[in-house]
């Protein structure tokens, strides 16, 4: 989703007169939300990623709605495929810092709690 969004934003902005350098900045900013080590993150990038990830530290009801929305995004996959892959993704977040800036560091524990809770739920629903 991020790649398509970034490409669409860049081409649309250029088509509407934005110079390529500034359109590239928008592209890179959108791609930052992938949380992949593909470049050097600026202070602004870190804040953007933290804002993006702050949903992980929300209250249980909000987090559960978020998890359901993610599941709907991948509704084409049966639980036997989705659950193990989602678990891998969530475990990746548990093995790495979720938040990059000090301003969001206090959310780390709550985010980890929600991730662990979702992992446990997904593991309960894996069909053998």
C-alpha cells in the first residue's frame, strides 16, 4: 500500500507542477511508514513513524478495531495463511524498537502488550 501511495503521490504532484525534488521528499516520507531500514531517518521521519505506530499503544478496544481492519485488508487470505504471517510481522515489531523518538518512548510497553495479546489470539485461532 505504501509503495502505491508514494508513487501515486509523486506522479500526481509532478503532474500538478511540483518539482521532482519536492515530490521525491513526499515519496520518501510516505515510504518511511514501511519502517524498513532503507535509508537514513531524519528527526521528522522518526516522528512520522512514531505517529504511524502509535495506534499499537492505544486502548484495547481501539487496538482490536485496528487489528480487525488489518485483517479485513487481507481478507483474501484464509486464517491458515494470514495468522502465521501476521504473527511473524508482530514478532518482528517485538524484536525491534517500536518507537524511535524519546517523545513516544513511554508508549513502548503498552504497544508490546497489545502486540503480545494479538499474537496470543492469532495462535489460538490457527487451524492445524
